[in-house]
C-alpha cells in the first residue's frame, strides 16, 4: 500500500534517507482478523526492506497462530492457518507436520506433543524489523546508527536480572502499552529519559503464544531492547576520559 506521505522519506528499517517508496504495516495485516485491521501502525519503507519483511511475514503468520491463545483462536486456525499451510508445500515440509508425536517435559509433566519445528532465524529477523518499525512509529525517526535493535526470549528466572540491568537507564522514562486486534499483537515500552535511543520492549503474540525449548522451559513473550553498539560505548568512554584529563589541568 503506497501513500504520498510515505514516499521519499527515510526508511524505518535501513535508515537510508529519501529512499522510501511505500507505507509498510509494522505488524502485517495477515496477523489480524479482517475486523481488526483498522488503524494498524504504518511507517515508510524502501522496496528492498519491504520485500525482505514480507517474506518473513509469510512464514511467521502461518505458524504462530497455530498455538494462539486469542479469544478467536479457532477462527484464526480455520480461516487463515490451515489455508496458508495447505497452499504451501514447502512450508508443510519445513514444519514436518507428518512426524510422529514426541514425549516432551512441560512443567514437570511428560506429554505427547507434535512439536512444530520453527525457523528461529526467520522469527527473530521479523521481530528485529518490528522493533525498528515501532521505534520509528512512536518516535518519528529511525533508530540512530550508533544503536542497534536486539530481540530475545528469556526464561522467567532470567527476566528480573535483565530488567535490573536496564533500570538505571530507564527509570522515570516515557512508557506506553498498546493492544492491537484484541490481543493479536500487544506490546509495551519504556524509553530512557537521558538516552532517547535506549528503549526496552515486551511483545506478545496472540495473548502470549507459548514456545518451549528442548528443556521443556518456555516463554510466552519476546523482549526487545535498543542499545548502543560496542564502538559507541567505547567512544563515549574516551570522551569522558579526555574530559576528566582536561579538568585536571585547568
């Protein structure tokens, strides 16, 4: 979907100025039921980034709703998931849907399950782009080149330490919660008051799609963080050191 207001702008994903050619839905319409597709976040995107993101969306939109906890989960699976998988032979092979069930330890209980073998690289790649797109949508510009987006899933016992490590930069910062499509995609963020490119996010698909690793321990949401690159931190430390040296001789 192209719009005059989105052409010739800075691409929200690659950050190249004046290159955008279209409006991109940060969270693709394919993730929502027809009645929930109004007023979704859009940002300017170049054709290359738009194509790259679209390819990831085709894959992810076919698999995440399989484990949906949405109030209309049955409708998602009936009207969208089955059709997308049935019409995509390669996806059927990649998911290995014909494999026999495996016994999996889920919270201490051994249960037979048909594990869906997902491509973590594709899902993570899409989540990176969504993080970049939402940063642009909310703050009106792309993430600075001195910073990078990171997306991860954390076990419950690791989350407290992770949040504590970020708290000194985020205390008192702007924060917001957004729910799209009645839980089809929800997120919240906190933005550093001192470092505007430093942000922390939570992302939830379909009211918290549960994902489990081989250890049986899972998580139901993603964490997103935008933080300075290693060379940016080093550069700032050098500046601070030079400033301290200059003060000593004044």
